[in-house]
């Protein structure tokens, strides 16, 4: 590096620049926070069921096989839009029944197929999980994923 | 080794290597589950395996960073560590917490958020451990000589602790949860961890190449500046599809493209220092790991990151095997290798001997790095096919997975190579020192300035 670019100059650029970009990032996330609450998600629509459903999702660490809005493990299907895939936007009751049936039928035990554990969820937990998936399917994800297959 | 208290690094290195072993063992098992899905499916389902695989990785890297800091800070600050006793207690607490977490996971005790699965009491213990550590090194640095390396290193380590605090915030709104979750995950690995990595690399370059400290430190400021200027707003590439505003698509695309720059300059830096430095350092294995780290980090974090970071590409690749490919090579290149480099450099000093088992160590480098490269290609090809079938054609997830199964066999084989490479590395570092190497090399004892 040239002589004109001194260590002191490098230091000042580093500290000043980092501070600037950190402030910019924090400001933008503050704006995004407001956007998420007001526009991006149905924040008022977070019922007790949705909140409990999120807890069920975490309690069994579903995210370490599945992904949700594309984040998680990539070992099992995307679930951010599973409600839509089950037709929940048109027939919510049908989707709920199908989802519960699926959860209760695991593991399939089929040789050579990935196995989902049996989590022994009770009726309320199953309903809460369905509420959570229903809520998540309504998040404005900028039209992601490209296909309903997730 | 110039200062007695640098020895504190030893248990940290041993602990890190033990957890590295756990990470690889469980990773290998998870690789087997991918091709033979019924393996242990009831006893240890995949979500538990992955939890252990990723957590062991994070903890061993952190433990390595702690050890590296304890090793290099006395030498940089030119004084003994403030409190070696506190450092040993900190190690005991951290190792206990790590093992308790792993055992707990096996029994399904976890908080279930990706990478932040640690139960609350372990999260609190991590904060306590971090405070003990920061107190200890900050006092050492404040009382001693201040160098750019210690400044950047300490800043990075404080950043790790501060951003970890966001792990305690778990809002019920999933989108908000994700937004702040990235404050821990992204601002760690694409922010403050880069500060730690670059300062360790700079330390190794000063010691092994003999290039003037002024030059190295100027480079260090430039590299970490680029890392933070690009990496902070680069967080935007995680805010494309999670309920956050659309403007992140162009901010994220622009700044995360620039995230390639610091990694590119790390390669230029490392190569230039080695070429310019007149020093013929006897620890060629450590030098190989150091330069290899810069190169592999550039490929894994830089190139493979760029590959899917533009929003209009990421729209199709987000959450596919492309992401997995990037994750594996980036973590290995940037953070596993910088640890393996400083371990290779420091162990002969800590054991008071000349560099030993050099050929074996270098062989382990090629086996591990080669294995990781093949694994990355296998997952990338799997990802590209997955993108086409699932995201363009709309084929369902499980049918697509059947189509890409052959790639998972390649990945498993590559993983086995990495595992063997790691076993060689462990022997090269921890095995008995040959009689001819039992006295320290004269040149290696004198630190360059």
C-alpha cells in the first residue's frame, strides 16, 4: 500500500465508517420493525393460539429438519406456505384435519424414506400449530417461494 | 512462548479439538441419515443430530477464539495475563456448559430456535463466561502495550458478547423473531467474527513472515473496515423474504456483493506477506493453514456467498442445498481453518518443542480441505438441480430429494475424507513429539517485530 495511506488514516476510516454503517443498519431495522408490525405481517392477528403454536414449533425444534420462510434445515419440506399447500386458503377446516392426520401418522416407517418423529401432540397443540401455520402463510414474503412446492 | 500465562490457551485448544471431534462425528452420522434415512430415526432423529452438529461447531470455534486470544494477547501486550486462575475457571464453566447442552439435546432438552437451542440457563452461563473472559483480556490489554491486533481482536470479542444478547429476545411475531435472530447470527459470522479472524491472521503473518508490523496493521484496518462496511448492511440479504420491506432487496444485493472484498483482500494480504517476508519460519504447516484459510474463506464465504446473494437469484436458491454448500465451505474456510492455523502455530511453543509432525499436519490439511471442496461441489450440484425441479418446475420436495440422492452419497464420501483428515490432524498436534524435535527451534522462539 502507498505511503500516503497511513496507518492513522486507515484507523480513522475504519472507526468512522463502521460507526456510520452501524447507525445506518440500526435505523433501517427500526424502520423495518415498524413495517413488519404494520404492513408485513398480521401483527394484531397473533392470537393466543398462534403464540402457543410458535412455542410448539420451537419445543420440538421443527426448524432443524424443516425450513420456514426458507430458513432452517433443508432435510424436510418448507413449511412457511404449508397451509396453502394443504389448501387452507380455500378450505381451512379441510387443511386443519389433513395437517393433524399427517402429524398423527408419523413416523411412516417406510424403508428408505426420511422419517418424521412422532411428537405425541395433544388436540390443543395440534390446533395451535395449525393456527401458527395459517398465520405464517399470510406474511407478506414478497411472493416467495416461487412455487407452492416450497 | 514468552509469557508463562500463555499456557492458559492449552485447555481451550484441547476442549476445542474435542468438540471438533463431536461435530464431525455427528456430521458424519447426519450424512449417513441423508442416504440411509432409517438410521437411528427413532433414537436420534435428524433435528437432534443437526442441533449437535451446528452447536458443537459454534462452541469449538468460540473456544478456539478464546484460546487464541489467551495465547496471543500476552505476547502482544507484552505482559502476563491479568488472571490465569479466572481463565481456568472460565474454561471449566464453558466446557461444562457445552457438554451439558449436548447431553441435554440427546434427551430433547432445548429451546428449539435454530443455532440458539441452548436452554436459558446455558445462555446465561455463556454470558457469564463471556464477561469473565472479556474482563480478563481487557485488563491485560489496558495495562500492557496496545497494538492494532489486540484492539481489533478485543473489539471483535466484545461484539460477539454484545450481539449474543439478542438471543434472549424472542418475540411471538415470527418475522420480528427472524429479524433480530440475524442480529446474532449474521452480525457474528459476517461481522465481528471476521474481526477476530483477521486479527489472528495478522498475528500469524507477523510471527511467521517477519513482515514489518506497520504494514501488517495497515492491512488489518483496511480488511476489517471492508468487512464491516459491507457486512453490516449486507445483513439485508437475509431480509428479502421474511415479511420485511422490499428495499432490502437492493440494499442486501449491493452490500452483500461487496462482502466478497474483505475476503479477497485477505488472500492478497496473506500471499503478499508470505512472498515479501524474508523469514524462513520452520512451521510450514501453520503457514499452509494460514494461507489456506484466507484462500478457502474467499472461496466459501466470498465466491459461494456471492453465488446466491443477489435477490433475484436468491428468490430461487433461498433455503436449498445451495445454501448448505455455502454454509459448509464458508465456516470451514474462514473459522475452522483460522483455528486450525493458530493451533498448529502455537502448539509447538506451548509444548516447548520445535515444530513437529509437519508432513502429517500438511497431509491432514489437504485431506480436510480437499474433502470440504468435494462436499461443497456435491451440495452445489444438488442445489442447482433442486432449484430447477422444485422452484422452476414446481415438483414436490420429497420427489426432488429422490432425484438428487446420488449427490448425497458423494457428500458422505467427502465427509469421511474430512473425518480421516481430522484424525490425522489430531495425531499431528497431540501425538508424541519425535526425539529430534524435543528442543525448541532457535528461530521460532524469537518473535518478529
